[in-house]
């Protein structure tokens, strides 16, 4: 493993490209730490950060702070070093943990999502406190559980911080946010996500005598059509319309002349700030009860809300980040709430939070890669954000 610092670690700038490569070489597939947090802890400790491992239930997490606890203002960065599995390694054109640099790209699992983002904010934070020690604190919360269940990652860090009086005044999550061009998008919120598993319970019978059975598939299809064809909302000022997707329908029935007793389906709803998880669950259950009354088929629902929608309204933090992006790239970023969920859904209960990072086109794909030039540009944006925040 190479050293992301240069010859004199006390004074030389941290190279975010080398640090990204070092992190990609760490096989930190969720829930494995893979050496990534150990590498970062050593680098940050040598730069004067107070570092603590905040592992919970076997999930690795790192808290790092420069400056005193309880400072009057503190800027926070949040990110993750865990990655999704490689999949078919033979399908990769390069070693997924080799961090090879070729054709202007750095290749490997996690190169985009999001070891480059972590490397950029770690490098920016270290160089900034060495050059111009701020009046305040810089806090880094880095988890190994963003790609996993999420119960013991950023949530564990925030619980640990609350128990010790540690606090971020504002936070930037370094997830990839740009669809095609670096600098084009900042995330100021996220849609909520709800997954419902529906089981229709009927009475099994011979398909030649349907009147003697209660067909759960007929009832389930009717139910799915009702909820899928119903517009949930038309969106709000900062959110597109909520969407519902049927993701699977299962019976396990191999016989064409048998009406099954049970059938299952799963739907996923991504919802705007016009909705709540509880309200959507009530609607799903009411529709199931209505179809059940019409058909005589029983319904059982298991509903899981992985995150409520949230918005950080345009204000000081959004202007700070947007201004830094424009100053470093010449691009005026769009303010968006699109995409899936992120750990910002947890941070928003602690302090105002926005997201800005690299282009995310190849994340989770075979041959994941990041433009080498953009890693340095991201460090420059993060450095300017710190300078402007503490100015």
C-alpha cells in the first residue's frame, strides 16, 4: 500500500488521487473494513485529528475531529468506505481492487462510490488545517455501512456524538451527485423510500372449478392495478412526483391446473415531501382492505420505510456550496432532490446537510472508474468551501 502523503508528511499536500488509489486497494466490501478506515485513521492522526473508532455490532466506523470539542462552529463531512460486491470478477477489464490508472481514469470498485469523495475531503481537511488553522472544528464521520443495512453506520456515529456532546453545525455528504458533468448538481434533499411486501391469501383449488376456490392472484393483480394506476401526487417545488414501482410478483406455482393458495408481490415507493411513510402505509392498507372486501381474499402487508423525504431549503449552506462549485468549475449547479437514498437522511436530524461529489455514471457497475482530473477538482471545491465557511 502506497503512502498518500508525500516525502514530508508534516508539510506536503495530500494527493487525493494517491489516497483514492490506496483506498480502492482496500477490499472493503460491506461489512468488511478491509484496511480503509485504518489507513484514514493513521493519516488523520498524524495531521493532528482526534480519531476514534465507533464500531457497532461489527460495523466499522471512524470519527475524526480537528479542533476542540464543543467549538462554536464546526464543519462536517460525511462519507463511506464500504463498497458493493464486485460481482463477476472475470467481467472486469482490470483488477477491481488494483486501482489502475489508465486513459485518464482510475479504475476499481469504489473509485466513484465513494472512495474518491472521501479521499478528496480528507485531503482538503488536512491541508486546510495545516495552512490556516480555523477558528472552529472540522469533523469527519466515515462509515463502513452505507451500502449495507445502514443501522450501525452513520446512525452509530451520530448516536456516539450525541452521547459525548460532539456536534456538527453543518455537514456535506461527499456522495456522487453529478449525472454527466462535474459541478452540474448539488443534492439539497432526498425522496423518501418505502418498500411493501404484500401477501394475498386465498383458497387453493382446481382451475376447472374456480368457483370453489378464492384466487389470490386475481385479487393481487386487482390490488396492484389500483395502487399502480393511482397518481400519488404531482410533486412539489423541489421534488418530482412520487412514484410507485412493482418490483416482483411471485406464486411458486408450477402447475397450470391449480389455483394457488397464496401469492406475493413487492412494491417500492419513492416519495416527495408531500407524503410521509406513515401516510403511504395507511393508504396501502386501506386499498388492500377494500380489495379484500370485494374478493374475499385476505391481505397481509409488511411495510418498511428506509428513509423519509427531506429538504434543506436554499439558504446559507446551499449558497456556500453552490458558490464554491461555481468558483472552481465555472458551472452553476442545479439544486436537486433526485436519485436514491443516502446517509444524508440520517444527518438531516443532526444538522443542515447537502450533498456534492463527482460524476456517478459508473458507480456499482463492472469497470467502475473515476476521472483522475475530477478528483483534484473535487478537493479544490472542498477546500474552498472550508475557506469560505471559516472566513
